[in-house]
């Protein structure tokens, strides 16, 4: 783009000659070198800005892509003076490190109360929405990104139609902003770029932070995958696989195993018994997956193959059919040849029985026969021994996973008088082996987005259908626990205390208190079905989003967590508030005097016990504003009608007796954005009868707040 033309230069010179005739005494005497020097100096200054303005518009385009939900960051590379950002649509953007330029307008983005990002512009240190046709400009969607330039006279301009037309940027006084004054400079829109395994944190020149998840649209999960999958020889098992952004896969497997991945299904077949001598009976199945731009990752699952111990074994006195074997239980059907005699089933490890035989179990002084004689004396024999065919006998007590055993079966006759028993059949042994521990390899994919100074959004995707707990936790609080297990126990204890009576009575179970499937959480938020708010977050603070499986009040998976940091709150207005309260029994009159009488603000009264639940005054103000908007909507009035300007006062009546309250005042724009830090003042109502009036009874259900009328 040319910022200065020779035609424009000639016009400027001609104009100067026309308006200054008294100074022109003769062509030979007039020296116009200084005039031409000034014109050429303006031209050179404008031309010197071209490269920097090009970089500024490149960064504006990058900023638009950064906050676009449809595009994510897949890689960040650090360069000599900035970063190269690789996006999921195979494009890149180069971001320079730096600070905001002196006097130059700064383009930025800000998330409004509708959770949508809009363009902002900062001039003279004041940040405002970029407006076109009276409306804010969305960063994403159909909106055209702003294009910055400098006109022929050296003033900043902005275009909303891709550069076809433009208009001058005005300062707070309504004057055009010069790009070529002494000391002016163009800086970077980005102050810094930081990243971890989960997110990239873009700090803008105004101090705000935009957090973008890394590779959130590039992942693969094997649904309900165990830590070790147990197969019998020749068995085939199938798992569902969830993925996104995957364009190519490579499968790895142990020798003699058959593994395929197609159409979202992972199919694994163990080697046959005929090939067991040349097969890897234990190994790892893996899928390495790739994105379109070459990003790679892998998911893996251990597998083991063994003989099939299920099936029928025919002996001289019994036929035993093992129907099911897990890591803890073996189930069988037992059919005796003599249906009139008692019989019993026990077990011992293969290692011990191979070494000692069965006598140590059956005939030893404290063995099975002695035990059964005692049961006969006590009248308990029918509770422990069987007669006739039994189709669903289970052994479970004491069985260990991945262990070889023998089931031990024999017939006997008991003598209740002598507390003894004698064998009536031979002792039959049937081998079996318990499976590997059935532990679902539970993992949670956590994507954090829309991070602002007051809140964030996350999506938690589980790898299975087990119930789980999830939420936000400040990193400083998390670090006080000894380890992940201690933290998970603390979260479970919160639920145990909160729902103690319901859990003990059976009115609620842990299945009612935990979550399944994908969960999307936004903070802060009003939860209509609960009639409560989810607290916002503390600004400029490190957080984790956590998730772990919880079954029957016990943590049953490792802890998954994703780290992020909230942005720093930057007041758009400078203002503090002087608050005075006058208490008359259960009534109070509050007077507020702002230091800046041009600031619109809101002030409220809330029970101190409610306010003390928050970690920071600003966090409380965010929650207070949410309730205020809900109240305004319920009364069919606008938020702007509830705002104050200049000195204001209000009287609250019929408050709770002998109760501490908090007055909170903070700047709020007419569109519902907090513009200042809050000022708080405390007062206590007089004691006598603690009786809430009917019209203020709703305060308990509205966050403990008493709203102005």
C-alpha cells in the first residue's frame, strides 16, 4: 500500500503557496527547502511504518485465529524474537515479542458477558469496543477483521471491509491520532507467549490473557480399555475408538496376534493354542496416529493370552463344568454321580498342590474334613456343603488375580456326634487360572478454553462409562496435598459430609453423585435447575481442572488434570468508592460517593456469611453481578436502570437482626461489564428478634442478597 503520492505532494505545496502570498516577495528570494524537507520527512516517516503496520495486521489476523473455536494450536516453536504458531488448519502465524507502542492505538479482543469475543481498541490508555454501524464486531464468524493503516497525512486509520474503505481513529477528545509524532512507535499486540502440555497462553499488550488448548481437535481414546486385556487362545475382542483430527494410523502388535483398526473399531485376536510356542503371549497393542500436518501421538493397551480353562472335566465321581472365570471369581456347575451324598468344593494354588498334594487341604487336622464335621455338629452343614447337582457354584474368597489354582472336589459323610467327617469319593482336582486384574485404564481428555480474568470453560471426555468427579481447583490449594491420592480423598470427603444422611439412608448412591459421559462446565454461570451460581475464578491465578473415577466412595482411577492461568483484571475506569452506612435496628441506609463521578456503578447489600465464601473481592463482585442480572430479568427491568452515577444512597429495611452484612460497590458499564475493582464495607444490624420479613425472605434463595427496589 502507498501512503504518500507525488500528486498529493504537489497539492500540499500548491496549497501552501496559495495561503501565504505576503511571504512571497519574489521567486529568486524564496527558499522552499525547509518546506520540502518537512514534506519529505513526513513521507519517509510514513514509509518507515509500512513494515511495522504489515506485522500489526498479521498479528490481528493471528489473534482472530487464536480465539476461533474451529481452529486450534497444534505446535508452538520459539524463534529469536518471537514465536511461530502452527494451527490445525495447516496455517502458521509469526508473533513478535514486545510491548505496546507509544501513542499507537492497540487492537485487542475481549470476551463479553455472552461469552463471545469482540474486537477492542485502546487509545490514550482507554479500552473500548470496536464499533461498526453501532454494533460490536465479533472476532469470529462472519465478521471481517479490522485492518490498520496510516493515511497520507500520517494519521491512523482502520478499515472494517478488508481495506476497501477506511476511517480515521479518534482519541478520547475526538481528534485523529497521529502515527508520526515525535516519540510515537508501533509495538506488538502480544506481550508474551507461554505454553505447557495442555494450553498456550497469549498475553496481550493490555495485560489480558487468551488461553487456547493445544491439539484439542487431535486425539484418540480406546473406550473402556483395561490396563491389561486377558484373552484365551484364539479369542477376539473389539473396542470402540474415539478420535478427532486423525488422518493416518499405524498399528503395532505382538507376534502371532491379529490387530486391525477400521471405522472406529479396534479388533484384537489372540494367537491360537497351536501357535503358542512361537507367539508372544504377553505384549502391547498400539495405534500410532497422525494429523494432516504430521503431528503424531499413540494409544496403547497391554494384552496377554492363556489357555481356556472354561469347559467340562469328567471324573470318576463328578463332572465339573467351569462356565466363567474373572480376576476374582470362578463359577462352575458340579454334577455328582451319587446325588444322595454330601460333597464339597474348595481350592488351593497350583504351586502348593503340585508340591504337597491335596492331603494338607482335605485331611490335615484343621483341613476340610475337620471343618465339615464341626459344621455338622453346629447344624450348619447344609449352608456349606451340597447334595445333588449345583449349576452356579462360585469360588471367590481369597482368590488372587493372574494366579493358577486347582478346584478340589470330594464327597464325604459327616458325624455330628464326633464332629468328624470321612471321604466317600476320591479327591478330584480341576485346574483354572484367574484373569489379569480387570482395571479399566480410565483417562480423561480435558480441554480448557475461553479463559478470561474471571472464568473459564472446560470439556471433560472420559474413556469409559464409570462415574467420575471433576472441577476447578486453585494450584496453590492443590499443592498443599501430599500427593494425588490425598487430593482425591479430600474431594470425596466433601461429598461424604455434604450428603451423609442421604448416603446412609440409601436415598442417594454414589452413582447419583458422580458424572458419566462428556461434561461441559462454564464458570461463572447461573445453574437454573439448581437455583444457584457456579462461582467465577480469581484473576491472575493458576488453576487445575481435575477429573478422576469414583466408585462407591473410592477413587478408582489416576488423577487427570489440566493447568491454566486466568488473566489479570485491568480496570477500564479509575474509581474508588467511599461508603458510609447508618444502621437503625434492622434497617440500613447506605451512601456511596465515587471518586470519579462519570463512572456508572452498582452497589448491593449481602450477608457477610455469603461473601466470606469467596476467595477474592473481585470474584465476589462477579457473582454479585450475575445475581443482579437475574433479579433485573425477574423484575422485567434493565440492568442499566439499576446503575448509579455520582453520589447515591439507598435504604434497606427488615434485614436479619444481629447479623453482619457487606456493602459492595463496583463500576459497571451499561452493557454489564465490571470496570473497576470493588470497594467493600461491613456493618452489623441491631439485635432483638431475628425475624425476616416476607418481602426479604427471597434473599436466602438469591445468594443471601437483598436487592434494591
